C-alpha cells in the first residue's frame, strides 16, 4: 500500500459569491453587504461531518480595484468563519485572487493556481474531491484540476442560464443550491460504502 496516499484527504472546493452568499453585480465591499444564504451553514455541516476539507477558491478583483480594504475583506471572512463554526461546521481554508483580469496571474479562476496551492497545503486527493460554484469559470477550474463539478443555481444570473448542456466542460451535476449539492455528495458517499 502506498503510505502517502492513505494520508491524503478529500476536499470540497467552494466558490464564494453566489454559492455561499448572495452575489452582487456591484461587488461585495463590506461586512454589511455580505449575506450568507440561510442553508450555507447546514450544507457545510454535512460536508464537515463527511470528513471533507471545505476550501474557498474565490476571485476578488474588488481588492485589485481598491473597492475594498484588506482589513474589511478579512473582517468578512472572520465573520463568515465564526458563523459557520457556530453551526458546528468548519471552513478550513480560504484562497483568493486579488488581481484584475488583465494582470494575467495564475490564481484567477478559471486558472488553477489557488486550487493547486490548496492541494499541496492540505495534501488533497483530487479524485475524491468536488468543486461547487455558480459560474462557468468554477466548472472550468474544477474540471481542469480533475475534480467532479457541481453547478448551483444561486448566482445572480445562473437561474436564467439555458446553455449549460452545451458547456465544455459540462458540470457533472446541477443542483438548485449548496444544500442540495452537499446532500448529493452525501448520497454519493453512501452508495460508495454499500
Ligand atoms: Mg460566484
Ligand atoms: Zn490572481
């Protein structure tokens, strides 16, 4: 048996805006503008209990555009982690890209720089992991890294998207929201353990 493999952990990579909390076309610039969906804590509790590392992979160009200070940005995540922990769940890591599209960095989704960093930091088995998000970029990112992907219809314009079936890559699953996605992962685990 390969000992290193037995040490590997599984993860659910999560988009932030439109997946955990209501997105805004005007960006999320303050703690006051950050509204967690009512089911997010329950969803993360399911995933935490199943033994997944819950890891945020998020593009936050509002930082690069100087629309939000680093301090306020960190406050949002402090509040987020506290709210999730209060429910008995955990957010294990937050990886964000502060750059603008024209910066051509390797961490802005659909690039996989941040995801690859998380894989190294947590020693993640990508074949046992998922990527959940509300945009095509999330599906591209997850698929490029070799995760199973779940598209959630809670983004600003995702309910109206009719072209998902023709996307390349297509999401492996489509669910209404993060809670349904977590329940789907739970079902997948159960069927594997039969
Ligand atoms: Mg999003
Ligand atoms: Zn970046």
